[in-house]
C-alpha cells in the first residue's frame, strides 16, 4: 500500500486520484509522491491552501479504497 504514487499518470492515470487535484499538486510541490511519505496525522494536510478536512477525508477514503482493491483474496477452502 505504501507504494501508491500521487504523481500525475503514475499510479494508473490522472483520474486515479479524483476530486483532490489541488491537494495532489501541493503534495507534489513538497516532493510528497508516495503514500508512505504522508504525515501520520493526515489532518496536518489541511494546512495547504484550499484544503480542508473534507479534502483530507476524500484522500483517506481513496487510499483505503485502493488498499482494499489491491488485496489478493485468500483462497476459499471447503470443510465438507
């Protein structure tokens, strides 16, 4: 999960991270390009211009969604 990349075109395409272009641009300006480089307290990101708690929540939700979608499902075992 910590290898998810924020750079435009890097993870899948620029639509990969939607609804938060201003935040992503500002993260890139600060050379933050991977999830692992984010501060542990995501609320700190609300310091950026025109970024509020709602934008930080959208980022968190998208990271969570990408993490869930990237998990390899465990094999189903039958105990008959």
